[in-house]
């Protein structure tokens, strides 16, 4: 039966794809048809699948063709950019004639020339590199073993620089794009990158998000291709040349509370060789750098697991709304009580008109627990109103919005989330949530999916690293799900809590996060807080006509109120698809 249903769903999808857009939009307005399709889709078990290598290669080639076409047209329209007053600084960590030559050749082929070329190497390699350059006789560049010598420091003190490593290949229009894109106010900038094989095949693009401080701190996602307007800032940073010097310098830049705007140019303009150094290889250096703000916890992953220092342990009010659902609530609360290592919390169970006698008896038993309070909310289901009601009764400095179908996996989940939410620049904090079969249910919300918002990496295996390690790295997202969300009570009430008038069920968490973001906070996905989410077991899916009508109204509110965030999510990339939640490249033909 399941195979037949899957076949029918595929046939429906094929039929829909052939329909004229006007007819398709008309059908979408029929709640009964939408409800039937939604119900069958859930029952079919169809998942968003990872791209195959063939699909990735094809889609990336389409992107390259599109980028080259666009840049070629721009060069024709604005052809008078002959020089870029910027030093190309090439970090030659280990002297490899092949790698250095490849980088120098790509620099020589720039449509717009860099002002100067400087090769920074270890003192033991300097003589060999000078000999190599003499043999080549076509490259005019300085070779230095220190950025503080009498020649280099005066030169860089009055210029900007673009930092790469030997082995990196520059796109021929890289300097042109920098020269025509960056403004006088642009202090720092970075570009997207890909990987280039030994036979010069470009693959595996890293379509990066806009400046994402926490992703830099945990994953060093900007590791090369960094523009620094005041090169002296870079000179005054690193003392020793190493393979992570760019990513580590950017981490230090953030920790120094620098307020420079970091510009992201979402074009693949730099190709990096295979097997570059992992960020975690700089762990010892980073432990010293982070020691005043966070501890680097033991981990076998290629990312860093940071636990930020707490001056004290604030009281956390865990709010759990429910209607009946005995098995769910019992599993949720018992897992919190039995597994959670962070002990300074209270639980507020909000009973939304339960009528199951066994459930009611269980709630009465819970009310006898010293850490649990049970409140009755005898009105029609409105997720926003229920949580606002509970927040008014909460005693905690921190509010934890938790669904009744959550179950703890990682005992330190609450400690990890609290360590983030108490940071001055962090707003809402979300967790890594898994379905019962250990696939990803939530790992950060991406704006624009489905025309509204959706969960990045949804249905990926729970142990998958994700695109650019983004499943295993704590980082900033525009929003996180309130199935398990922490926010300080001050921030929650500063934005008026959840919107119970317009968003009674869907998107209220997204709306909350975006409002908190406007306070000057960054929202965060905590990859180390891991729980099960048996999604919609209690409330069900949007698969009745009334639910479809309500959902469409809430989607319309989201699209109207947050149209800018939907059009351009800074935690995503404009070259990635919004049709599926798998970080695949969008169609370019």
C-alpha cells in the first residue's frame, strides 16, 4: 500500500509540474485539495533526498556558466577598472613549487591587477622561494619571512590586502569584483570558494552565509580569501605563519569586540586545493584565545564545541503546553527530570482543557513535585496565547519554550543552551531536534523555504555533518523553532511575547526570533543541545480545510511582515535553492 501511495504522490508531483501557473495557483486556493495532498504526502514517507554527485556537478557547472556570463557582461559595461590598490598577500606555509606557481599564475591572469604581490613564508623557505622566482623570471613580487620587517610594514601600513594561501587559484575577475563592489566603508570582506582538484576540476562549492560570528568561532568557515582594508590590522595580529591564520585572525577580530561591518560577496571567486587544514587543528591556539569567554569541550568532530562561561546559573522556566497526551507528556517531563544536568529550573505545565481522566490524575501528581507547577488554560488552542499566559507566571530569568513531544537525548542540553542565551549579543537559542528514527527535524530555520520559512537539513541523517559542517557547528540563524527555544524573559517581553492575534499556531516562533533580532541580538542554533521531537504527534498536520485556511492566513502575515528576511536570509546564500531544505544549488537554467 505504501509503495502504491508513493507512486501516486510522484504522479501527482509530475502532474503539478506540468500545470500552467495560473491554474496551479487556483488549485492551491482550494483548502480541500491542499489538505488531501498534504495528508497523502505525510503518509507516503517521501523525503527530501541529498543531491547525488552527478546532480551536484551538473548544478555547479550551470552556476559557473551563469557567473562567467554575468561577469563578462559587467566587464564590458565597466571596462575602465585597470588596477586595484590592494596587496595580494600569499601565505606559503609549506613551500610547494607547484602550489605557489598555480597561485602566481592565477594572479598574473587577473583582468584587474593587484597593486603588489607579497609572499609570506617561513624563514627556512625564503631562499628557495627567491631562487624559484628567479628561475620563473615572470613574477615581480616580494618575499618576506615577517610582516614586521622594514620593507613590509611601511608598504602594508598604507594599503589594503587580500589574503590567500599558496595553492589557492584566483578567479580571473576576482580583483575586478573587489574593486567594483567594495565601498570606502568596507573594512573586511570575503568571497565564496570551491575546491579544485590536481587536474584543475572545480567542485564542492562553499556557498557561505553572510557574516556569521558564531559559525566562524566554531567552524572557521572563512578560511581564505579575506579582504582587509587596513592591512596594518592584519600585521598587528598573527605572529607566526600557519594554515589557519586567516580563520583564527577573524575569530580574534570578533572577540576583540570589533564593530567593523564584514561584507560577503556571494560569488565563487577563489578555488582552494583539496585537503586544506581543518579548523579544529588550531584547537590549542583557540583554547588560549577563547579561555576568558568559553571552554573548548572535548570532541572528535572537525568543529569546536564551545561552552560559554556563566557568571551564575539563572533560573530557567520550562514551559510545556499540552492537551491530554499522557504518554507524550510523561516521556517529556521524565526525560527532563531524569537526564538534565542543569538543575536550576522550574517546569510550568499548561493544561489546555484536557478531558482524559488518566491524564488529569497524572497532572495532579505532577503538581505535588517541588519543581513543577500545573496551570489550567481553558480556552481554544492558541500556541502563542498559551505561552504568553505561562510566561506571566514564570519566575525564571530565562524562558524555555518546550513542546510536549520533546524528549531529552543529551543530558547537557539545557546547560549548553543557557551558556549561549546569557551572552549579551545572543537572543533566541534553538536545539538540534531529531525524529524518532534519528533523522534531523530541526537544525535552524531558513527564511524563504516554501515562500515562508523551513528547517534547513530536514530529514538528513542525525549524524550527518551537513553542508559546510553546518549540522555540527553552533552558529547564527535568523530563526529557530519554539519546539525547544530559550530566550531571556527581558527579551521576550521587550518584543511583546508571541503574536497571539495573527499567529496562533504557525510561524509565531519565527516572528518572535526576527523581532528579537531587531533588538540587536543574534539568534543561535546550538548543535550540542540534542533532543527528540516527535513532531505534530499531538496536534497533527495541516491536513483539514480549516487548518489550511488558518495556515495560509498565517503564512500571508509572515510574508507581508517579514518580506525582506524572506527575500534575503543572511544565514543562507542566494545561490542555494529555496525549493528544498537540503542546501542544494538553485537552478541556473
